[in-house]
C-alpha cells in the first residue's frame, strides 16, 4: 500500500517537473535552427537585387517556399526584418558590407545584439557543455532544435571573427550540402526561383551604395569584448542593440 502511494507520488512529481519544463520553454524565444548558410544565400540574393520597403517576404518565398518561413523568422530574430517582415536599416547595412572587408564586423554587429545572453559569456574560453546549458536557459526548443540553434550561432560567430574556444569551433559541423561563406561581389550568382521563374528585381543600385560607418561598428572595432567581464559585456551588447535600433 505504502509502496503504491510512493510510486504514485513519484510519478506525479515527474509529471509536474516535465510540465514545468515545457511551460518554461514556451516562455522563451526560439533561436534560428536552420543552417546559417541558407540565411547567407537569402542575403546574397537580396544584395544582388537590392531590398525595398515591401515584398521581402514574397522575394524569400520565390527563392524557396519550403524554407521561407524559417528563413524569414531567422531574419527577424537577427533584427534584419521587423515584426511585419519589413526591411530594417540593419539589413541595408549588412547587405552593403557583404563581400567586403567590413563584413565580419557588420555580421558581429548583427548577431551580437540578437544573441545577447550568449555574447555576454566568455566565448573564447567557453566549453561546449557551458554553451549547451546557456542555450537551454535562454531559448526554447527540444534538444535537437537547440543543437541546430547552437550550430547556427557558432557558424555565424566564426564568420564574424568572434573569438571562440577550440571546443566551440570543433562543434561546428556543417550540414550536408552547406557551404558557409560569402560570395564575392564579382562572382555571378543566379537568383532563379525553385519553380524556374526569376523573382522580381528589387530596387536597383541599393547594394552599390557604401553605407557610412555607424557608431555601433566603430565601437565594435575599438573595444575588445574579451577584456570585459560578463556584466560589462552584457551591457555593451545591450547598448549596441539600442544604437542599432535607433539607426545611429
């Protein structure tokens, strides 16, 4: 009798703990869990066509409808699109830097504020176990989804030349068929849609205009986050997020 009561209580405790974990995860934001290379392909297509004030959703869907939802969500998470999937000033800045020496800094400025809780950590000395714990604390998703989100972050951080520990670099295993890189401005690139059609050309000449160096980029180039403690690093990325949102 007592044994049955104890087993019943134990099952109830396990059920409550499981439910709590699910609810806790539901309150957290999801991080991108597609390949970083697929986001780069969208950015490259946008760069060659030039963004405009509307129809970015349609443009992304024309490239590949099967992954459009996840790609748009990733662009919103990175602050390149707003909640209505409209281009932000950060998108123009990022596209203007692609294929140039300014790209790593522009990418760091994009992923830094987006992954602010992770960027506040000492990534140059972080273990993979610590990164796994941090993602579970700050982002929603199953174990498989969080693993893909971590891979997305690590690939982006490597290309942004953000100092990472050897343990994190080793964890960045590219998915089959993915090539994480930025196409040179002089290299031809087809933007033919998956159905064989050609997406409507967006505003001409936007990518040819070199944007001025923003305050956030100057701060990022002048200050070494590795010399900051966790609190200062978190405050730094919070400030950059504010500057970025203000378009300064």
